[in-house]
C-alpha cells in the first residue's frame, strides 16, 4: 500500500513539473543566453580603434563581456561600400563567436556611412538590433571638400553615394536607429546633416567632434538605447 502511495505521489509530481515553464523558450533561448547583444564599434576617418577605448571600457564596467565589445578597425581610405562588405564579414564573425543572433553597431563620424550601407544594401538590417551614429555626416559635410580620396568624395553633400544612401527610407528594416549631434562640432557642416528621418535624433551639449565618443552623458544615453 505504501509503495502504491509513493508511486501515485511521484506520478503527480512529474505531471506537475511538466506544466512548469522552461527556463527559456525555444524562440528566445539562444538570444537570451547571450544578452546583452555584442557591440561592434565602427570608427571614422581614423587609422585604428583607440578612440573607442573610453566608451568600450565603460560598457565593460557596466557588465558587457569583453567578447561582446568588438573595436573593429578597417582601412579608412577605401570606398564606403568596400568597408560595408568588410563590416558584413565582421558582424558574421562576432555572431559566430558569441552565439548571438544580432549585434548592436555604434559608429562615429564617417563610420555611420559604411554601416548604413551595410544595413540598407547588404542585409545588415536583419543582423543589427540597435544602430548608433555619433557625429555622423549622414547628409554630408562641407569639410570633406578639403580632403581627397574616395571616402572624402563620398562625404561631400550631394555626392552620388549619399544621394543613393539617403534615397527612400533613411532607416530601413526593424533596426532601432539613433543619432547624436553636437551644436559645437566643427567637422560636421551643416549641423543638420546628422539627423535621420525615422531615427531618434538627439542634440548633445557643446562638444567637439571627438568628444561625443568620450562624454559620460552621451555614453549613458547610448547605453540606454542599445539595451
């Protein structure tokens, strides 16, 4: 009798356990396991990734694993479409490394253009959850008249590259777009170039072009956006 009672209790316990929710559903288990999303940092017309050290360090201090903070570098003298193709490869590498399904992309200055090309033309909108532009010349900048080479020509207002990039939907896909521009940025002219239709557009305090990467207030707002 006792044995039968124990069997009945065990059967009831197993039945109840089967009704409990699992720790993560099949739909969100993989992505939930790798939260927060990995971040790919895309610099501007610079030779290396050192400008991101301050911001990446803050993300790490706030709980992002180092494996999720990719300070990517590239040849900034090549056309933006070429850089975009390399960025596509880099995003795939980061996704494979981390097991994530999407990344967040944080850009500075010219980095906004190649990353936008990636989202619009190379399938990136399906791989990027949140996109950030800090001081991006999204509609061109007059200061690009003073430098040469393909990327500078593409940054000039009215260039063929920008006309194509900004045609139609400026923020395609389901990615969450946000821009930050400073009223004291002497590199971006006109200042209205930064904002994109369909994005969350913010104006910072009086910061120079480079300071948008290191300002603590801007960091806090960017962190809130990518979460």
